[in-house]
């Protein structure tokens, strides 16, 4: 995630004057707090609602691991002959109905391209041999974004001119990065040309709603709830 919006609701004994002290507030967080003290049977209690919005720290340094491969039907959709290969194995396998599995040595090489078609480095290299990628192609989110031609502080409007309802930058609204896989098959090796395309849209993960009730010294329960909405970068894949 790049941006987090949270609402916390809690109530119980003696929480009104120190409601934010029990909460870890990230640097730069925007916080709105509303608390109300009540007195019932000589017991002081309160109910508080705290809204806060903050950017996550250094999301560009999060590491992304990509593993990919293909499975292609050679029998025009009848499922009678299927060829499979992935970066996790140097073996290309062909499954033909009623016959033993055919195996042959064939590395799957991945070449990462920038938006202009030039080589683009992720994890220190633009060309990943199968022996180097068998545990996955690993790089930071920032490296993948560079190959997609964007950064989180860039404005989305140039990619979608004339659109309304956009944020000032991708760090606020998130975006979709489509990983495009273009496979080419030869006798001794397979090659995948990997490119990335940035797509403008508000991107969220499912909202998380936690609720907790605990006994307190006086009668009743201490209630705490948290609703969290997160915006960030969504990665998708497609074969071209």
C-alpha cells in the first residue's frame, strides 16, 4: 500500500483525556479526533472516533518476486497435446494424449524491456537466464515502476488526459501495473520479452474491519473497532 485511511472507534473507562496516547501515529499522519465523556453510576467513560490518513514509508523499497511460465495447447483447444515451460525449471515438457511425457533441455530466458523497447534492469539485470531466475525475478517496486515509465509522485493526468476525479499523484490513488509476457519458442531455448504498462485507476485492497470487546473493571465491555482502507499498486499479468 501507498496510502492508508483508518477510522478507530473505542470506548470504555478513562480513555477520554488520553485517547491518542494508546495509538501509534505515523509521522505526517492527518488525524481528526472526536471524543465524548459520559458518567454512568459514578464511573467515567468515553466514546472516541479517530480518523487518520497517512502515507506508508518507502513503498518503493518493497521487493516484488515474479515467477512465470507458459502452458500452450498444440491441438487447437482439444487438450490432446500441451507444451509447458517455466523459469523454475530448465526442462520443457510436452504432454501428448496416450504417450509418455516428452522432456527436453530448454532454458526460458526473460528479457525485461522499458516502455521504449530498450533493456530495463530489475534486480541489477535486464536479461534473466533460467539459472538466475529459478527462485523468481526479484526487484524493488521502484525498479518495476521505472520500467513501466512512472513513479509514485507522478501525476496521473498525462496518462489519461481530460479525466476527472484523479488525484494529484499515484501515491495517493494507486495504479495498476500490467506485466505483459511475450513468449517466443525455438528449438533449444525459449525467450520471454517482458514489458510493463501503467494503467490509471483508483486502486484499493478490500477494506479491513476489526472489532474487539474486552471486559473492564466496571460493568460492561471495552469496545474497540478499526476500519482500514488502503490504496496502492496492483500488479496484473497478461500474455500477448
